């Protein structure tokens, strides 16, 4: 039984072949695209449950594919990068990636990250509840968000963190809990992905400069959504 459909956009033929082989051994269906120019159409036609996206691609790079695809694709995007530089990772998270792996890829880590991303995406409760805190509205059925006149388009990860905060208004939510909502695994103390998702949320919700009025940072404790 196929667990999920995964689109691999990677120009290195050996890496893409091995990645597909590892994933198919874990009962995932895969499709490989080696040219960045074909990436956007492939996402639209194949409708994958998850995308593995290399940053360095011919024709259209992974950064541009990530930006363009987020206008119509809201499933998890796992980025592969050869650069472990913090700024590179920060940038790709801001562009809408849900997680990243640095090369060389460790197959068991890749599968664990994919399992966690898909588990998070599939375990959303099919409720028709609308969570309302002040002007903020989250429709848990459609995953739509409104803040007054603002209707931000959020990534899966950004929405999940916002949902966690909105489900606990006025209560400090730890970075550990935020990270578990993203990946389903314990966070590394040096992992800045939660901070980057919070930063992206603030920008999309118009809460750009400190002191923040919607999502507060509570030093050494976590984050809190202002209640009302």
C-alpha cells in the first residue's frame, strides 16, 4: 500500500535515484524531475503529498520554485541544500519551506523528517470550528486565516504554529511544543526553524516591528498569542 506521493525535484541523477530508491523501500510512490523549468508544471499535474526540492537546479532554481508553488501548493516542502550556513536556512524557511536537510543526505533522517511532515499534515482535525481571538479568525476546516482585512497565505508550518498558539491564547507555549507541532520530534537547541516561522507569521499578519502586539516572545520560555 502506497503511503504517499512524493515529487523529487533534483538535478543530480544519482542523488535523485537513490532518494527514490530509499523512499520506495518505505512504500512511498515517487516521481523525479531533473529540470527546474519543469518543476512548477510537475507540482500542478502530479499533485504530490510532499515535495523534496533541491535548491541548485538548472533552468529555475529551488528558491524560485518554492516561491511560485506556494501560490497554489500548500503541502509540505522539504528542501535539500548543500549549504549549512544559517542565513541560507533562514532564507529558505521564510520562502515557505517546511523543513530542510543538508547534503549528504542520511536516509533514515530523511525518512523520519518526511514521516513527521506527512503525519502533521494528515492529522489535522476535520472540524468546522472557527477559533476567534480579537480580530484573528482561524477556520480549522479550510485552514483559512483572517485578521481583519488581512487574509494571509500561510505555509503548513506557519499555520500549525499559529493554530497551536490560537488554541492557547494568553498562555505561554514553549519552543519545544512549537517544534513538536512542526516535526513531531524533539527540537535541537540550535534549531532556529521555529523562530523563523514566528518571524514569517508576524510579517504576514502585519505585526512586523517590536514591541509586538499579536505574538509575543517570552524570554527563555516561548511564545504567546495575545488574548483579545
